[in-house]
C-alpha cells in the first residue's frame, strides 16, 4: 500500500522527539526520519503507553 511507504509528517516527528525526550531516549538512535508514517505512528503509540504506564 502506497500510504505505508510515505514519509512521516513534521508533526509526527516533533511529537516523537518530544516523547523520546520525556522518556530519556535518543531519537538519533531510532532513525525516525526514515521510518514510514505507519511505523512512526506505532512507535508513538508505544512511547505514549510507556509514558502513561
């Protein structure tokens, strides 16, 4: 599916970086800029769950 291969949005990238900072992760280690939108959305969900849990 073409949607799966699309680059993440700026908002997604900024939010993922914010969550990673809150949790003490280094975004550079995850290469989030090269993830697909769906992969980054999954990572954001995981990060939110970790932060809330």
